[in-house]
């Protein structure tokens, strides 16, 4: 009797499984590679834009800040001379002071008025959509149109502001844009008028506050003021913080209104930092010096933003903190 050696089905399957698993692994890797390539392909427009219009110019600006460059001639490396010259330039510190005064005066007032308008426009009254639109419109009007409008309103001879001061209060108004004492405050008034964006963001935050918290506060005996301080403000504090950061950045970068309405006058009392940077870079063609000024403003912004972020831990309450 002969005994034939036969392989069991289990042994045969074990021999085939490694081949199948290796093949499935290769397919999975190929599929993952295709997905990654598709992701990079869809993201490529943004990546190209970031490198071309953001990172590239930033690196070029760092190099140009170390050179003497006037567009016509090639850049000549001069090291840190532009930065040392800035320390001796009185208009640098004058423009930085004017810009800081403008930011300190306009940003808190804009935050307060934006929040106040948001609270008023969060009420259920007839025609509320119309009023929301009216208050938001100044935020989307072109800067040139705003400048021409307020230049007429602030005119010392026939401006509507002085006309109203004379007819209603019997006060002779100043020549707003030509008087060194009132010129910068004219721009603060314009900034307060353009609170539509801040108002809209605050309004969205207010509508996200749960009504149950107000009901619980009423049960505990809280009046409207206590509900505002203990419920509304903590819950929308991240939005207030966001508006504060954006307001500081926007104020320190102010240019168009100052350029169109006063060009830095009178006597450089409205010479903002960006306006002075524009003068040196595009009128005097001192591109290297202008690049160094841009990096000084960048560092100044970083320092101010870091200070605000550091202080936020004491007054900004996020959802997880509120729950605790």
C-alpha cells in the first residue's frame, strides 16, 4: 500500500495569504499616494500664492532692508546701516507716535461702540434688518469715497459738521483737517463711524449666547446689568479679543485716509507710519530704507500683539473655562 502525501487546505491557504496581503498593501499605499497627490494638487493654488505673494516678498524684503536700493540701480549691500539710520530719523518716531495715539484713541472707542450697537441691534423690533444694514454700510464703502465724503464734512468753511455745530450749539467749529490740534481726532471720528464690521461680529456672538443662562441668572435675582457683566461679557470675550487684535493691526497700518485727506499735514500731525514709509519708498525711491521700516513695524506689531495675548488669560473666557 502506498501512502500519497497530500497538502491540507490550511497549508495551501497559508501559502497564498502572504502574497495577497503584500498585494493589498501595495494597493493601499498606491491609493494613499494618489490621495496625497490629489490633496496637494487642490492646495497648490493657495501654496503657490503663499510662496509667490507672501513668503517670497518677505524674504526679498529682509534682503532689501540690508541694502541701498532705488529700483533704477541694482541693490548694494550696506549691512545694518538702514536700521541705524532709523534710530536717528526724528520723523520715524514722530510717525510712530502719531500712529500709536491714533490706535489708542480709536480702537477702544470702536470696540465699545461696536458692542453697544450690537446689543441694540440684537433686539426684536420692527425694521431691525434695515438698521443693521445701515450701520454696516460704512464698513464696506471704498476708502477713497469715505475720504472724499469726510473731507467735505470736515471742511472749515462749508462743511456740514461746522454748520451743525453753529446752528445747534452756537459753536464756531475749527478747520478740522487744517488745525494741528484737531486733525488727528478727525480720523478718530471716522474710525468710530466705521464700526460696522466689529458690530456685525459682536452681533453674531450675542446671538450665540444661550438664553437658558439668562433665565438662570434671572432666577438668581440678577438684573440686566449683572446679566450683561456675568453672562454676556464672559461668553463673548473671545470675540472682543479678536476685534481688539484686528483693530490694533488695522489702526497701525492706516494709510489711505491719511494719504488722501491730509497727506500727513498739517506740520506732520497726521503723518502715520505707513504714510511715511510710502513717502520714502515710492516718492524718494529709498526701497531699502522702506523695507527696514516695514520690519520695524512688523516687530512693533508682534510686541503689541504678544502683550495683548499675555493679558488675555485674565479677561478672556473660552467655553471650556466657562463650563468649569
